[in-house]
C-alpha cells in the first residue's frame, strides 16, 4: 500500500501563520501602548489640593490655607462646615503650584472647643477636612 497523497493546495503554510500572528500581536501591543500613553498624559493634568496646617474656626469664620500640588488649575466652588454651606463663598481659582489663604464666613457662629467636619468642593473633587473651633 502506498501512502495517501495529501493535497496541500489551499492550505496556509506554517511560516505564513507565524508571520500573521506576530503582526497581529505587534498591532495589539501598539494600540495598547498608545492608549496607555494618552490616558496617562490626561490623568497627569489634574489639580490636587492639600490643606496646609490645621483649619481654625473663630466665631463664624473659617481660616485655612490650601495648596494646589497638581499640574492643572483647580476651581474652588463651595465650602461646608457641619453640613452648613457658606453663605458668602466666592468661587476662586488656585493655579498649579500656588497656595491660597481662605477666610470663609458662615451665617452662624460655632461654639468653641468643637471639632467641625468640613468639605471644600472643587471642580477636581471634594476635599474633606476637620477644623478646630476656638
């Protein structure tokens, strides 16, 4: 008996399959690198706020210093203390790398000796803090 004669016409050879798989893998890798680079650069352009020192409340006024350690400007929108929103908060912008001393008035005085929970709302997110009432 003779071996079967296999007709190989119409089949793709192994080297061609290897080349096609390699090209496809390189294309997917290139797309992933492009996506990571664009996402990383967009994420790095954000404002990041920190509070310097301890916020203090005297009567009806909050005193605090805020610094923008991010790479983009941050817009301050509003300020709350113990769920009370400041009645005369003036929205402002803190440029990247700069710090600002804030004096925020509220409609009611706070009793001395309290620790007040506060939030500073910005276009970059909400910054939570505790303030000492004197």
